[in-house]
C-alpha cells in the first residue's frame, strides 16, 4: 500500500503494535486485564477485597509475575501495595478474583500451604526474629523442610557473605540492610518457586539499596521469579521486566519497567517528573 493521507492511521497502542514481542505488556491505564493473565506463573487476578468486614481496599487489582522476571509494584503510600501482596499470599479473604500459582487455583489455601506450594514472602514489617541469631532466623525459614537444608544455607551465605560473618549474632543487632538480607535469606530457605518482597530496601542508604537490588537480580537469575513492592520507584522500575502502578487499590498503569519510566503521565504523577 502506498503512503499518503492514511499513513498516520492505525492503532499506535503499544499493546497492539507489540514492540516488545510481548504485546500484553503495553503501558496503558486499565485493570491489567490486557496482559496475558491465562499463562502467568503467579497471578493475583482481578482481586477485590479488604480487611475483615471492612471496606474493599483492592478493586479489581491484577498483579502477576512470570519465570525469569522481576515484577515491581509501585504507587503512593496507602495505595494498597502491601494489601495486594498479602492477598496474593493468602492473608486476606478475597471477595472477588483469584490467585493462581503455576496454573493451580490457590485462592482458598492458607499462607502456610502456599509456602508449601513454593511461595516465599518477605513482608514489609516484622520480617525477622530480632532476638534470635541470624542462623536461627534462617533455620526458622526452613520450618517446612524435612530434608537437609545445609546446602541451602550455604547458598544464602554465598549470596549474603556478611550474614555468615554475623551468623551467631542476634538479628536485632544488625543494620537495616543486613536485616533485610536476613529476611530475604529466610524466605530463600524454603527453596521457593517464586519470591515476593514487600519493600526490601525500605530505610536503607542508596548504596545499600543498589547492593540489595544486585542481590535480588542475582536471585532472579537463579530462576526464581520475583514480585516486589518498591518505594524507590525509579530504581526499581529500571530493573523491572514488568511494572505496576497501583492507585487506590486499582491498577493505574501496567507495562515493562522501561515503558513506565518513559510514560510522561507516570513520570509526572509518580516519579517526580
Ligand atoms: N491490617 C489492616 N486493617 C485494616 N486496614 C488496613 C490494614 N492494613 C492496611 N490497611 C489499609 O489499607 C489501605 C492500603 O494500605 P497498604 O498498607 O496496603 O498500602 P501500601 O500501598 O502498602 O502503603 P505503604 O506505601 O505505606 O506501604 C490503607 O488505607 C490502610 O489504612
Ligand atoms: Mg506497604
């Protein structure tokens, strides 16, 4: 077809023109339904729910991660990021929607049963036992295992050498960044199939943040998909294969990390310009 007046016609929506080869990831406002939800490895699909008998906090919220990916959730304080993570981990009764892991509907499973199925979760707060030693924390992490977990502990110490040095110290004596390493290490002790991290870099210096991100990338390269919430939105989206901006419990923008970083509205409203 020769050019002319219709050259600018056609849908320029990234979800359709598919520049990434994964069209479902196009940055666009909406519920997140445009992504390929059927095949996601871990997905909280169209989740609606709140705490106890309280009002809905999540409104048709969808978050997912696939093998080989780091998926990042960002959004303002109180947007429901932690609530979405808790919902995926089974700490919240959903009024609508479902959670699926590797094709299996796990919506009705308890958090502990989800751990058995392969989910590792590091919550935003109270994620270590401060009065126990570093090593005891890691042992606690292995609570569901009946086999020899010393190899896994050695792997955690390889990943976080400082923890080996401090293994006999009460975890409460460690710095913020080191405590986060304990928390991530504890979650890795179950040999999870997927790792969920809620603000793993909260309260640490930029240098420690970079180091933690490097370790998280390293974990993802071992084949563990990672779904994480981050307050450091720019830095986190820079390493995200998949990004979600949540606002008031709903998906506001979904895309690759790159797409979200390049989106003028996302930049203006959530990344400080
Ligand atoms: N245990 C709870 N019981 C009742 N309401 C809660 C509970 N935890 C959170 N909320 C409410 O749910 C909403 C979302 O909170 P949530 O902690 O999920 O936000 P967030 O995006 O993780 O925020 P932050 O960036 O501060 O971590 C808020 O209005 C909050 O007050
Ligand atoms: Mg939170």
